């Protein structure tokens, strides 16, 4: 009887190991052949990209779609300024993967405005580009499905050199957003 129990136990363990091996081979590692670049991590066969990168393998910088050597044609009408049309240029920030520099914001700042991008969104943190008491802040989105590609930016400039503080708003709190069209 002892031998029969031993034989049954050995048979049960053999069948269990065989079934376990088959079940494991039916669930292959979905990330086995996936390469996530720039610090991305794979989960269930899909890359999760760190801030500043996007794409199937995290190999595209998020700021790349904002860069345009020909510039962006701006059309805007602020709450304190007259309607204007001018050109801004966007270049990559070489030290921050998701950073950009925007030149000629408000058709007045001589220094570049620093911004960050996250996917299709742009954020302009409050800053004083020319160190002269004029501050800028805002946000926007790029629409790459439009032809030409368009960025809609909501921002405001505040003149804090005197009292009262004067604000020129382009859709951030009031007024109409600024529209930047790829040249």
C-alpha cells in the first residue's frame, strides 16, 4: 500500500510539473522583445516613457514637434494691446529633454521664454525673461492634425513696474488665445 501511495504521489507531482510547464509557456513575456529607450519601462508589452520622451519605444523627444526652423506665425489680440501678427521661434533646450526656448514672445521680450512640453501640451511657468518687471506665464496645446500645424497658447503678461499692475491677457484669464501657425 505504501508503494502505491508513493507511485500515485510521484505521478501526481509529474503531472503537476508538466501542466505548470505548459501553462507557463502559454503566457510568454510580453516585454521580451520590446526595447524602451531613454529610461522607459515596459509593462504588458507597452513602453511607459519618462517625461520628455514619447513614441512606441520612447525614442522621440516630446519637444521635437514644437521645433520649426521657419518659425511660427503668431496672430493675437490681447486685452491691453492691439491685434498683432509676428513670428516666434522655438528651439530645443539642450539640458532638459522636455524643455524649449521661445523667442520674441509678445513681440516684445528680447530674452527667450523658457517652457516645458508634455505630449501635446506646453507650459510656460511664471518668469521675468528680460528682468525688467514684465512677467509672462501660460500654457497651450499643439494640434498636429491641422494643416498647417497650429499651437493655441493662453498666456498673460503682467507689467509689475508700477501701481496698478497692468495685465495683457491672451486667453489665460480673459481675452482670446494666441494662435501660432507653423510657417
